[in-house]
């Protein structure tokens, strides 16, 4: 049996950025494995170490089989991106290599192409290792490797098994947090009793001192000093235990940190009638027709998903509605406030602070901007962070704060493949935010689970015209 063995591997791009710290794993040539973790946790780096593109700073990676690598294709869901992805995956699946190493294999695939890949992966007789945040795809693996803070945890099951195990760990941490709280309170009470006992002893010794003859005073003072020293050591030990339990509680609190955000309920009334109306639209890129005599209407409160094969015009339609592309013929009317959340979350000024961005884009005063950011988990010095240094999850929350955090929320929020560059935790944060938002949503996504979780109520299918 072929395998890739990882033994005590340490890797960092510099001394201050150690991504992998003594990790170990064995991947057999029959395993179907997903690598998961937060943005910046080292998923692609780990894949490159498995492939031999990078060498560890210490430790060993042993490949006892041949590998085939498909790197991530950076595309925004265009026809060329989807077709290129499917072509490269087809070559990999036809290679017969012992272990395929794939970086985000389903990112640019439409629904049909993704199902084709899942079927082919199941039929592939050798190993497959994938970096992926695609929860549907993760349901079809038999092992998940999670990277976190330089370490890895290996779960012997698919996405549902992993979620279940994570829930068990969260409940265990919660129980330990409660136990630490109880122990702190018990020790504080014990310390209080010890202090009261000490005060009582001091008072009694003072009284006894007055009643003793001067000849026995030296002995009494010595006994008093010894007693005080013993009591002080006892109190110091109790305080040390309290301090240790406080550290345990703080660490558990950090691990249990809740990143859920709070979307304010604005006083405004959301537009309830037509938001978009398109009649008899024609559109083409040169000789390539995209839309021919196309009609589309969307109403306030609707949550609409655009579906269709790559190249059917999904992103083109979004760009026309948002004014990034001009209508070539036909008519279009839009009503209410429309906001567009693009894939790369680039609406913020990377050179300005969070609070400055909220003030500029949401049009609010400084104290209001701080209140908005607090709802999205940014407090104190975090509000003056420069946007350019934010992690992927932080950038998502900051963008949502700008778009949805104020009183003047959009009547229609347009999303183009919003989950493509997000890790699973950030996708869940986005889902929670959108389920709090009361306006309409027009969505392009290949992520079926995401569409279900934000309660999409209708689907518009686009077909290729030419």
C-alpha cells in the first residue's frame, strides 16, 4: 500500500510565522481526505509539503507513492475558469496516481460539474487529498484533517461526523469553563475564611498578650510570628490556585469565543414592491450572445438564486443590475437601495482603519461607527486596525458591518459567489448575518447548502443563448 507520511514536521515562512509545529499524519493511497482550517492556518502550505513543492524546516515527509497536483485556479466563476477547472480535474482523475492533491477543487464548478467530480472521486480507486471548504463535498470524504494554531487534529469521518465531534468538544469546554468558575468561587470563599481566621487569631493573640506576664511575652511573640507565617503561606497557596483557575477560564473563554454578529433592526421600511424589472434585454460580448429578449423581475423581500452553467450569464446579469455593465438593448428599472458584495470583499479602503471605513461608506458619525463595529465583534483598539492587515474572517465581518451595520440598510443585497474564498467558520457567520437581515437577496452561488441555509425562496435558471 502506498502512503504519504508526515513526521514531526515544522514549517514557517519566517521566525514569527510558524504555520506547522511538529505535526504528524499518515495518508494512505485509499483515503479520501479533506484538509480544513481558518484562512491563514496553512492548508495550502500543508498540501505543498505533501506534494514536495516545499521542504520542512525540520521533520520528514516521506512519499511512498506517486502524486498528482491540481493547484487552486483563481477565477471568478467565468466559463474559462469552470471549464479549466473541470479539464484539470479530469486529467488528475485519469492519471491513476496513487494520491491526488487538490486545492479547492470545486471552487469554479457549476452544480452539474460538481456532481460529476463527486461521482468520479468516489469511483477513483486511489487516494484523494483536498483542501476544501465545500461542505457538500466534505460529506463525501472518510477523513478530515483540521489545522489550527500550528497543530493538526485528524477526524475519522465526513463533515457530519466532524461537526458532531466539534460539538462534543464545545460542550466539554463549556463544562470545564463552568467547573473552573465553581472552583474559583470555592477558592475565593476558602481564602475569605482563611483571612477571617487570621484576623480572629490576631485579635485573640493581642488579648492574650495583654494578660500574660512580661516574662512569657517573648515566647508569645515567637508563636505569633510562626502562626502568621503559616497563615500567610496558606493564603498564598490558595491565591496561586485561584490564579491558575483564572488562567484556565481565560484560555477556555478564548477557545469558546463566539464570532456571531448582531445585525441591527433598522427603523426604515424595506421596499416591498418591485426592486428590479428588466424587459426584452439583449446582451452580447462581441458575437457571443448572452441574453436574448430576456425578462426578469424581483420584488422586495424575495431571496432569489440565479442558476445555470458557467457562461450562462449569471455574473453578467448582476453587473448589469448594479450598473457595472451598460444595457445594450431593452429596458431596466431599479428601485430602492441596492448593495453589491463582491467575491474579493474589496469595497473597503485597505489603507484606512475600520472605523474610518464605516464612517465613510455607511455615512455615520464616529460614535455611531464604533457602535456598529461593536455589533460585529470589533471593540477598543480593534476598531482602529487598518483594513489591510485583517484576516479573511475579520474582513468579512468588517464588510458586513459597512453594508448591513447602519440604519440605511440596502433593500436589495446582491451576492456573487460569496463563499468562494471563505473558510467554514466564516461561511457560518455570513449565514447567520443574512438570516438576521430583512431585505431582499439576489444570489449567485454553487454552494447548495449555503443557499438552503439562508432560505432562498425561488430559483431563476439561465440557459446559454449562443
